[in-house]
């Protein structure tokens, strides 16, 4: 029994399969490196659930931005709220668009954003935060869910 050709075929098969198997990992690492330098926005709701009416405080945190970046100094902030039974097209939006009018040496980028909503209707509310820099760069948080329960 000649093992040489079989072993050679097995080695060739492994050699061609290994780079393909390693490719997704490389792509994932490349994506992580690219995203590491990009701004990120997280959003938390307090409380995340409660009985109607719920007074919810939302806190967003912006990371990955230089605190002296003129582009993000007084960036536009939009709070997007999707009420129970609505879709994103029908969402309630609150936009805050402050002006940055101070000299370069006084530039200061806000990294924490807060907003309070009173939620009266029972159901699931989805809320997200969008920050838009002066050059049009948008940083968007994931949706945060707030559950409003009916008092029985």
C-alpha cells in the first residue's frame, strides 16, 4: 500500500483549505481595527421598565472622539423615539442643534448627553441617539428598549 500519494493529496487539501478558514478571522480583526478608531455612541435608559407613567432618563456616551475636535464641538443631537405600534418612519424626533461660536483654544466636545421622556402608553418604546458632526459625520447608538407596563 503506497501512502505517499494519499498523504500528498491530504496535505494539498489542507494547504488550500487553511487560508479559506483563516480568512473570516482576518476580516473580523481588520474590521475591529478599523472600528477602533471610529467614534462610538452608547445609550442607557433608567429605568428600563416600569408602570405607567414612566419618567425615563436616557444617557448617551460618545467615545473615540478627540475632546478638542472642532468638528464635534457642539454637534447636533437627535433623540429618536418609536412609541408602541409605530415604526421608524412615524418616530418622534427631538433635534438639538447648538452653535459652536467660541475660539479654537476653548473647544470642548460633549461626550455625555441626557434626555428625559415621560411615557404614558403601555408597551415597548425604542429610543436611540444620533450625533452629527459639522462635516456630516453621523454616529448612531443602538436602540434601547423601555418597557411600560399597565397598572392593573
